[in-house]
């Protein structure tokens, strides 16, 4: 708003307008500004590049790359850390760089879990006051020249005495490659893999076409013991880009003697139990018949056990009773159930709780 000259004079006379030294600065050019003078003795970190494009990387390879930097300052440059954005990248770095000298950030990306475009970041921290944190980025396109479908991870589940199988397709995406399997190695003798070429036009149980060059049949042996299964299978091919693929095999062999629950949690217990606390464990045989419980032993004096037959002998109940005075602290004990099953003669049930 423009103020008429006669009105302006009146306002000045009346003292209604006050002025500051920068009242008429329109663009701030005449306003006082606070500036920080750079430390002439500080180190200065300068990277040749903060972004690297690694191009096409075969799936499963460990892509190595290096960022180079120089200390263009006066004093020592201290690299305090080089933190990757995820666990798939491991970084090593030069920790002290003298003025005028250079250093490196070395990193590796394990591509076995990736497919397609990826981008990984490393955050570098240093004592350069102007660039205390620098973000470095590595890009790549992970290409599965040879792959396993639907996955390189196989899970097998079986009852004791039974075999379990799953099939995986081995497929090549390389142009002009007649894929061959050179050899197959398993880390566990209980895990075997057979291979056979996939015939053109083959379909699965759902009627869908089977994609790939070879069908791998993964078999868990019927002699595998009760418990968890964990192993790897290495498949070696004639591909120059992917000479070896590793299959991760996990699984579980269930015992025929079934105990529910397999663990008993008592929660918080008083040091003196006024009213007896009871918990029941049910024991059955998956294939029925012939099972007998010979005895039950407790590792803790404060727990007594009683066995009874139910369902006309098809199952047993083990009743745990907690009573009396208990020692204060963490309760980590177990009861052992002894059976007439030659493969599972002893079954341990863990008992957990907190007393006091």
C-alpha cells in the first residue's frame, strides 16, 4: 500500500513509524547475514564418484565394487564408519588418510537372494565437518542366467520311517547354451537329488506346462532320524556364468510317538503352592496300537507325575502336579517319558516357569 506524502509526513511527526536498519531491504541483499567461516585446517573428503553402476550380475555371484576418495584438506581424514544398508553388503575401508592421499571403500553384494534391479547404499561417516556423512550407492541388475524354479529353498516334512520328495526345475536363460548338469553334491547323506531332462510339452499335476531344462527330484530318506533336517545341495552346470547353484534344504521328521504339548509353560508360580497345580500331557501313537509308557521321571522334586490310560488304551495321559514349597528363581526342568517304542524310547518334555 502506497502512503501519500502528506500522510507520511504526519505519521513521522507523530512518531507512529519506526525503522530498522534493514527495513527497506527487498531481496535481503542489504540485510546482515550470519556466515560460518570454513576451518582452513580441516580435512576434506572428495569421492571420485558416489554412484556406481555394476551392470548385469549373474544371480548367485558376489559382486565386488570399490569407491575411491581423496583427502584434499590439510589435516588427517578419519573414516569413522562405513555402514551398509543391509546385511547383504560387507564394507571394508581405509580408516586414516593423510592430506593429499587417497583411500577406498570396498564392498561386496551377495546376490543369491536377489533378482532384477537392485540398489544398495553405504553411509560413510568421517571427521570432515562439511561432509560428516556421505551416502554411496551401488546399482546392479541381477540376472538369473541359470535358476531353480519355483525356488532354491526346499522344505520337506515326513513321519518317521517315510520318505518325502519335492521337485524343482533347473532352467537356463542364456542364449545358445545347451544346459548340462556336470555333477550334484549333497551335504547330507539323508538328502538325495536325481535329475532328468524335461520333455517338451510336459505338464504338472495341475495341468500347467513344466518350465525348464531339467527336473530335480529332492528326496529325504526314509531312514532319516526324528528331528530337524538342514542341508545344502550344490548343482554344477556347464554355464560359464553360473557354474554352481546351491539349493537350501530344510525340513522336519516327525516321530510316531506324539506328545502334546511338547513343552509346558507354568508361568509365574508362588514360592509356596497352597492348592496343587496340575498340567496334563497327552501321549499317542500316530499309527495307533502297541504303545506303552513304561515310566516317567522328573528332573525337579517339586513336580510329581501320574500316568493313566485313556480312549481304551489308544492314548495315555501324564498328569504333572506342582505342590508344596518351591525354590525361588527360574524354573527350567524336564520330565522324561519312557516308552516301548524302539525308535523313540525316551521323550523329553521341557518344563518352564518363574518361581517367586
